C-alpha cells in the first residue's frame, strides 16, 4: 500500500511538473527507482536533463553493494541476472538480506520484487490518470511516504550493535548536509557511515586483564 501511494505521488508530481503522462509511466517501467525518478523529474523540469541522468545514476549507486550481496540469487543465466538486477530495490534487498541464504531467501526476493513492480507501476498509472483528483501530493502527505518507508527499512539494523554506529553516523551526515547541498548528494554522503566498519590498525580489542 505504501509503494502504491508513492507511485501515485510520483505520477501526479511528474504530470504537474510538465512531464507527459506516457513518459512518467515509461520512467517507472524502465528506471524502476523511486528516489531517482523523483530527482530526475525535478532536475529535468528545471532544464537540466543531463544532470537528471547523472544524479539518478549516483543516487542508485547504493544498489551496487546490494548486488554484490545478493548476486548468487540471480544465477544461472544472463537473462535472469539482468532481470534480477533491474528489479533490485531497497525493500526487496532488505527482506532478502534478513533471511539466511537458501531457497527461502530467493523466493522472498522474487515474490516481493514482482509485487513491487505491479504496485509501483500501477500507482504511477493511477497518479497520471487521477492527477486532477489528487491535487497537490504534498498536501496529502504523499511526499513523506518514500522517506517513511526507507526509515522503516533502516530501523531493524539498529538491533545489531555493530550497525548502530554506521547507521546513526550516516543519518547525521545526511541531516547536517541537506540544507547546504543539492538534492540527492546528502544521501550519497551518508554512506560515509560505512567507514566505521572498515578494520583499522588503530582499533583495539581488550582481553580480560586489560591487555589489547
């Protein structure tokens, strides 16, 4: 339901921004990335389509580690791998990575991926068709649906002590840089929190007795 709501919001925002309805639907089918699509629409309507493409690619760079972690599920076959990569999303990756490797993980990934395909594209079509009825998406709070869903995906990581530092550091970097940097860049900078997971020669563990 949340993905449908965000799709409706995107369809309505795109059309009200001057993007043809067919192009909004094509973006949802061939790009299939909510944050990148919202950014692309805002930058393209501002007269900078090249920046829209580059920003979308940078924003979706976060999917690279998802692909490395889940790549074994897309085999065998190049066609299956390409389709699995195209359908990769924050939600499907989060669900799959919460399960141990095996058939259950693969089933969960593919089932949720196809549910999201129909929910996202169906929502976009509804937004394009019902744009006059939807009115201002922000007035209905639909613009908050995407960040709320991403927050819900992040919260389970806080159960693991080793992940709290990277998650909270990334969130702090994003919040502090948002007022000063172009849209999308703070999200990329938030990945700096992952540096806390890199082994450091200056990081020590102390054994009983006080010796490192």
